[in-house]
């Protein structure tokens, strides 16, 4: 690391020991002032939709028109930022302060490496005490920026980097399920999001529980059933809408053809008699018969779907009533235990983005931050990369249920780490496989943001396909075909890792007509993760390889095997 900046040294020297800082009670007025100064922008935009409601009618992300705010925040220019960020926190705040001071002031590289390593655990323990406060609307913005971006000391910014971070939008303007760490814990603590999946816990015998504990377990069971049923109801309602639209189209077509059939021209000189059916009208008869057959089939399917929807709606109402009778959802509101459990999970997620040999340092510093503005994992930048991915792989977020694709964007956690790989934590909620959101994690400060997002989505692709094939994942579907091919090549290692690397080549090279994949792998991806039709047509003009794949597509369509 470069020699200590005089500005940083002066700032550190001016900071009082944390035990001498004002307490939370003494600092209420000051905290209120900071909140009013810095979080006013958050209050300007009201939520238009809930990030937790899956909109099955949405087909793509809306284009991002503004990536940064024209009016920068002044929070990183506040000379009291460091003091505000660490005031009123647990005992680890003082430990972080001491180690950070030594880390920044020492000139011995070995000592600096030692202090950097020693900072990791106290910093995470400091965060453990801070994340539960993210539900407080009056939390000072410096605390929120520390949790969100890992910014403990603004003087560790370069001037241009500080300007960029001050222009990052604080609020979730796109209203997509893409969350910073502070927002993630806010949703967990409020009960709007369930905890991320972990290893199953052992069942506790109810005979050893108090009546309140038994009630809590029953409440949790009912909420799980409600989540599972809501997925079924949403899927059935979507199918019901499709059948109703199909009926409307059939009725319009039937109506037009019947009008044409019942239109008879008068016979000149033999009025009021009219002509018999013309040749064109006679051809309408078999067409109308076929339409009536389709209309009858649609009616049967619609009636069956309607009954399924009524049943799911009845179950939903019954569960809601039972949950209300047992005290509503107050049980999960501001659940400190849920936050504690989730914190350990998020820390594990952060480690996984970095890897064992990566840079685990959790604090933002110019020494390790080398991203461009477009290459930083802000919400807007990540959405732009996701739009690019979806333009090449339209089915990346699709799950098939009853032969109907449902586009379901997973929850995406943006963690402030120097990692290079994103990953899928869970492909969907284990209690609702139909319409629940999965969870993926993306590092905010990678070497290449596009690659970090692609690794996460490749992992999501693999896990969804594997869950769909269930016990036959080594034999059927995308994972089965890929596994069988790798077995023939006698490749050793993690098959999923090979798939992820091939997916990156598929998206970055093959989509541009640059052939980098094995012929068999290219065919597997072409069939299971097809490019849009327009791109396929463009690729077939560039190479006989892609032209051959397009001809095979046509053959499968003709044989109804596609």
C-alpha cells in the first residue's frame, strides 16, 4: 500500500477514542440531523410495486436511463463520517478503530499484512451488531454506507471514486429484487423475506416446548404452507388468464367467420331471393368445425383450471384465517433471531464470492478497488448486464410449469467484496418451487462485472435444470446431456465448474460467432439454451457450423420433436 495520505493521518489523529464518543442517548439530536441531511432522496420516490411479488406478465428488465444521480450525496465529504459510523456500536467498534489506525499508519509491509488480517474478524463482528439497525428509518447514512459499500473511512477513496460513489442512487428506483446488504437485512428483519436456505435443522420434540414455542412452530408451518399454496395459486391464475385469452381469440375468429358465412348476396331479377353459399363460404365450414372443436377443448381446460384456482383460493383464504387467528404475521416481525441466522449466511456468501485464495479484506480501500464506474456492481450496472444476458439467453430466468414458461427473477444480493465470481445460493424456495424467487450473490468489486454475473447465472441455470431432472439429473435434460458428454471425455473434477466456464464462452464468444466450444457442447447449449431466433439467423450466415444447427432445428420442428 502507498504511504499514508496526510489527509487520512490528520483525520485519524483527530478522531477521539470510541469509548469517549457520545452514547446513543446523547447523540439523538445529532443523529436526527444527519438523517435529515443525507437520506432525503430516499423519501422522494415511493414504491410503485413490491419486489417480493412475482409479476409473471413482465418479460424483461426495463432499460436503465440513469445510472447515477445528478445530485451527489454529501455524506462522504462529512468530516464526522467515521465518528458517526462507529458511534453507539458494539465493543468491536473500538477494536476496529485500533486495528485500522495501526494498519494505516504502519510502514512495515509485514505489519500491515498482519493488521489487515486481524481486521477481518472484528469488522464482521461489528457488522453483526449493525445489521439489525437497518430497519430503523432514522439510521444515519454513514452507518448505512458502511454496511452497503464497506466504506469505513471516506479518505480511503480516490477523489474520482468518491465522486462516483456519492452519485450512486440510494433508493431502489427500478424496483427489482436486487438488493444491497443493508436492504437485504431490512427485508429479513421485517419478515418480508424468509431466511436463506441452510442445512436442515433437526426436528425438536414439541413435548419439550412451552405453549408459546409450540405456537411459534405451528405459525411457521402455516406460513410455509401459505408460501407453497401461493405459488400454486399464482401459477394456476396465470394459466387461467392464458385460457381466457385463448377463448377470446377463438370467439372473435368464430364470430368473423360466421358473419362471413351468413352473408348472402341477392340474385338480380329474383329478389328477394338470395344466392347459395359461394365456393369461398363452403370452405369456411370445415374451418368453423375445427374452430368449434378447439373451442370445446378450450372450454374443458378452462373449466378444469377454474376449479383448480377455486381450490387454491379456498386454501389460501383458510390458511390466512388460521394465521390471523394465531396472531397474524407479528411473530416474524423484527425477528432478531432471523437476522442473526441470516448474518452468518451472508458472511458465508461473501467468502464464497472471494474464494479461499482471494482477498478477504472487507473494508473499502483504494488499494484494492480497481473497477471502472461501469464495472462496479451497483444495482443499475448489474441490471444492465442482466439485460444483456437475457437478450442472448431469453430463458435464463424461466421455469417451466405445466408446459408454460414463467419468468422469475431471483433475489440478487450485492455484497461489497473484492471477489470475482457470483453464484447461486438456492434456485428457488424449497416450499414453493413454482413461482418463488431463488437467490444469487454477486460481488460488487470484481475484476470483470460481466464475468461475475455470468458465473452466477450459469450456476442458476445448472441448479434449476438439476432440480427439474431430480434423481435423473445425470441422465436427462441439460445437466444429463452435459454430464454424459463429460463422462465420455473422462473429464475429472467438478462438472458444474466446467459447465460454468463453457457457459461464459457460450455467452461471450459463441454469441458473436467465435467458435470456442466443443462441437457436442455447442449442440447441447443450442438445444437447451437457445439464442433468440434473430441471432440464430445471423449466426448461420457466418459459419456452416451454425447453419447446420439451424437445419437440425428445422428437422426437429417438422418431426414434432423439438
